[in-house]
């Protein structure tokens, strides 16, 4: 296992590495380069970096202009202001014409913590998931974050990479495959499957370990690509376990839980529960306090799995 | 003439801001400290508001559009009696009514939610239009940042405020010259900002943003039936030497040593 690192730092480093091998990569930011860590790319390649100031809508359409001219723009800001304020710019100027724009949007989800509900995007995955042509990656650790950046560069069309703010320990190996649309089974177990994404993968693994001691064999499926969703892997797990629990640092409406439900509907009789933010806005607090408050810890996953198996 | 009482108050508000931010180890010192006299000119010299009845219909409204500066606003609201001063020390904690950005659903005295930059100035346009619609005489004060005005929305708000001749609308800009990624002019230059607002149809004034009397005088100066724009020249991080005019102190927590030093400079107690 390699070191713990903030996902946004992993994102910044990956952009620098990608920039070294692909001269068409340009990076755009909206006065948050020192928060999204595109500042690392700016330091290395100042002539391929464009700051748009506090003007997210303008930045997104300008990114489309870069893409129409044969370049590969990575546009960054906070997840809320990228997917939210610039939603319709992304929808019409980028996705509608399958423009080759990538968005690495940081400070997603509850884990922004103290900034509070105005800054906690609990709906960004939902917003991007309903847009045709969009690919969505939600990396769980620094290694996956880097792989997501490189995988995005291989895709011709818009890709949203959801980058969380906290420092995260490395959970996957350099050698672990990262194939867009192919979920990774990280733990075997045929009683229940915890289907997790992003920051919740760590708690899913912990829950699986603790459940083992309680006689429950819980598999963990890491869904690093929310769109296209890996229907095959989900149905395989549904068949093998008969019970699934999805966990995400996002609303249960429109994100991973919805994507899994759409796969199961009409195709599987497996029992299914969705964990995430239950149609509420966030509040200010330390990230750890918030995960506790919103019932999103390993302990909560354990009781949800046990409850589902008893039901 | 310097008002000693207000000068002492300004010092205490700054020390309250530092203590709040030190305790929660997050938040925005630079843009809170630059804002103190602008908000003091409003709350101690201008506004018709009543802490005992914060929802009174004919009150003046303040929209802190640069919502990340709210520690300054919270300290002033507490001083005015909208809520107990002790509440300040729970800023940004999970059980606190004082959120990281202003929340009208939680905090007495907050008129509009902000934090997503650019939106407050437009909500303020709606408030000002509604006041006219209801034929009421109260005024709306929108406080914006100089980075914030890069948002396209600000100029949509300006267009509408001028179009509807909202002489009950006053925009005050905290012109500290800095935003997150550096100096405004380096990140995304706006050139002569007052000239732009003048061209949009605003009556413009230019003041020392740390001079409470000067800001208050500009607020009361004639607006000739137009919305008003007041450019308040300020220093980001004002009052703490190592924070002054340093972009890096936009949103950085202080360590124990920095807190001690900052408090010593302001003349506050560093007890926590
Ligand atoms: C729409 C939006 N985009 C980005 C941010 C993140 N952000 C918070 S403060 C800030 C810089 C603001 O600069 P300025 O308006 O000059 O504020 P001040 O210097 O007064 O602190 C940014 C980019 C935000 N809050 N809202
Ligand atoms: Mg500024």
C-alpha cells in the first residue's frame, strides 16, 4: 500500500503527468486552482493553463471552444459550481455535441465539511448522470484518481471525475485494472454485497471485515464508474448474494443507488437497500461528525447489512 | 474625527473573528477582516433593524453576497444582540446555528443565504423590486467581493437594478485586490470597475473601506434615482500584519503560534 494522499493532490499530479505525454492537454480553472490543485499543472505548464476567474459558466463554454479546436481541456472548480451553476452550459455546449471536455471537480459531497450545505454537492452525480454522452468516474483513492485522469483522456467525449477533498489512504494497487464501466470486486463473500463508490469504499471494506467476525460474508464491489454502470457485475452479485446494499457520499436519489436500482428493476429479485444522503441538504461540521450524523460509517453499513439479511 | 468607541468595537470584532476561526480550524480570515468597517458602517450608522424583531417587514436588508466573510457579520450580529456572543465560539460545528456560510433558516438577523458567489446580488435585486412593489421605503445593501464581481450574474443584477431604477439598492464592494488564486488583475482583470458600473447606470462612490464615517456618508449621498455602487478600498487581512495583502490567508486556519501573534496585534485575549 502506498501513502495516504488527498485526492485533489493526486488529481493535480496526474494532470502534470498527462500533460508531459499529451501536448493537447490544456487546463482551465475558475479561481480555485489552489484548491482543486490544478495549480500544480499551472506551475509546470503555465502556457497551457487558463484561469477564468470566478466565472464557471464562461469557463465551461470556453472549454467547449478549446475542444472544438482539437485540444483536450480539463476544466476544474468545485463540484457544486461546475455541475450546478454551469449545468446547462455542460449540457448544451459540451455533452449535446459530444465535445471532448473533461471536468475534474473537487470538494464534492459531504466531506467538504465545515463550509456547510451551500458547498456540499449531494446531487452532482445525479445531474451529470442524466446527461447523454457523459461518462462519470468516482475514484476511491489516490491511485484510482490518477487512473481516472488517464482513462478520461482515452475517451472521446465528456467525462466527469468526482474528486473528494480529504486525505485518503490507498486501497487499490497500481496493478489493479481500471477499465471504464467495469466495477472491481474487492472482497469476495456470498451473503450480501456492499456496492460502494468513492470515499465510501474504505468504510465498505472495513464493514466487510467486521461482518466476517460476525459470521456474515460480505463482498465489496467498487463502482468507480457510475456511468456507464456495470450492469453485468451488479446482476452477477445479485445472483450470488441475493442481497445488496449501495453506499455513496451523495443523495440516494439519482446517484449510485439509483443506478443500481435501475439495473435490478425487472432483472433481479434480490433484496436491496440504498445508503447515502436521504433527500436532505448538508450542514456545517467536521467531516467525521457529518458522516456519523448522516448514518454513513462502517458501523451503519454493518447494521444495514444485518437488517437486510434478517428482513 | 475618529470615534474611539467604534474603533474599540472594531478591534473587538476583529478579535472575535480570529477566535471563531481559530476554534473551528477552518473558514476565511482574509476576507472577514477586510470587511469589518463596511459592515460596521451598515450596522452602527445606517440600518433600520431591530434585534428583538429580526423579521420586521419594514427593516433594511443586508445581503452578504460574499458569504465566506460571514464571521465578521456574525460577530457584529452578536454584538447587536441578535444572538448571544457565546454562540460565536461554536461556528461551523455540527450543532451550531452559525453555518460556514450565512443561513437565513438558522441564524437570527440573516436575511438571505449566500456562499455561492454572485447569487446574493441578484436576490438583493428581487428584494429591492419587492420593496418598490409593496411601496415600502426600506433599503437593500448587497456586499460583494472584488473577485465575486467576475461572475456574470453580478452584471445581470447590475443591468436589472439600473433598468428598474432601484434607488433603494446599494452595492458595496470590498475592494481588497485579492481573490483565491492571487491578485484580481492577474487572475481575471476587470479594469476600471467603477467606470463599468457607471456605464451600467449606477451612481458610483469611492471610499476608504476602513473609514466607517466615509462609508456611511457615501451610503447617504445622493443617488439621483439610480442604484448606487460604493467601491470600498480595503486591505485583505486588515489588522494582522502577516495576513495583510497576502492571498494565502484567504482560507487558511491559524496554528496556535499564529493565533497568539494575531491576537497580540489586534489587542485581544488569546484565551480559548
Ligand atoms: C460560485 C462560486 N465559485 C467559487 C467559489 C469559491 N470561492 C470562495 S471565495 C472565492 C474568492 C472570492 O474572492 P473575493 O470575492 O475577492 O473575496 P474576498 O477577497 O473578499 O475574500 C472563491 C473562488 C464560490 N464560493 N462560489
Ligand atoms: Mg477580494
